């Protein structure tokens, strides 16, 4: 059944997240945070056939380079929890590598900045 302009409503999601994740629980927040960077493992040249279609799509997405967990969830349209569970499973299997986010830089000391500024003023007027 279509609407007046030929638009057809989308079918509801047929596969529940519990089925996609095979009932596994969420990994530790420190293990896969929103900004953890993920990429396909360099040693993983052959794709095993035992992966689910969702895991295969995550591997395809991650093979292009580093993406954050949040970006992966956005591209796949899977719930964030499902993405984190699937990524953790792929990491355990050796298919993915992660890189922790870069730590925040320390703030510069105000006295050092003032000395640099005074030095620049003395040199260049």
C-alpha cells in the first residue's frame, strides 16, 4: 500500500539487537569508549565465513582506515551498544585493532608564556 505520492513506509527492523549480539553484554566503557579509534587488523587478509552479516559490514567499514566507535555507529545505523558489542567480538577474534584516544595536552604555564611574550617584544619591539 502506497501513499498519495507513491511513498511507501519503511518496514520495521526485523532483527532484534539481542539476536545480532547473540546475547552478549556490553564491554567495559574504558575498553571501547565513543572516541576509541578502530581499524581492520593488518594480519586479517582473509575474511572468515563464520562472521555474521553485521560483523562483515563492520569489517568492511573499518578496512578503510581508523574510525571512532561513534562514527561506526553513525554509518551503520546500529544502536551504539550493539556496535560496541560487535566491535569487542571482532577485536577478540583478532580482526580489528584499536587505538586509544590521544590524551589531552597539558595546559601551558602562564609564567612561561609571559616570558616568551616578553622575549618576543624585546626582540621585535
